[in-house]
């Protein structure tokens, strides 16, 4: 059984995306994550690209809803982290819940420790 610890990252969407962008880097506990708004859905992934470590929040969302790395333009599905531009990398994704009291990201417990 996978254990998930939920971390409140924001009071609202407006607080997360106040600058008009659809990407934001936040802390979920001690883990940096990138939160994206794709249409009306909230998604979360690792803050850094698995290829060269660029900040995913500096990238953009393409017309298909993929997050695009700002450095080399590698594209990743926010639904599962699959690299859709063919380079073979995987971007860690996280569960997101929008609750009455705010927005939460779930981080799985791994090897007895929280985080990845």
C-alpha cells in the first residue's frame, strides 16, 4: 500500500497563478514541485527537468496539455510523466487535490521516508 502525505501549497488558484502564468513552483513540505493549470485541471510534477535540471515552471504548457522544458523543449505528459517528444526521460508527477480550504499536493512515502 502506498502512503501519501498531503501538503497544503496554496489557499486558491488565484494565489498560485496570480501573474497570469499557468505554471508555478511551490514547496510541498520540503519538496519543490511545479504546479500547472491545464484547462481547468490542476496537475503537479517535479520542479526540475530530468534531462538537464531546468526549472519546469520556466517552461510552458503546449496546445496538447504537455509541459515543455524551457531549456531543450522536451515535452512531458502531466497525466503520467511520460516523455512525449521521444527522448526517453520520465518526469515525476504528483496527485493534486483542490479542497474547500485550499490546494494540496500528495507526496508518496518511499523506503520509509517521505518524498522522492
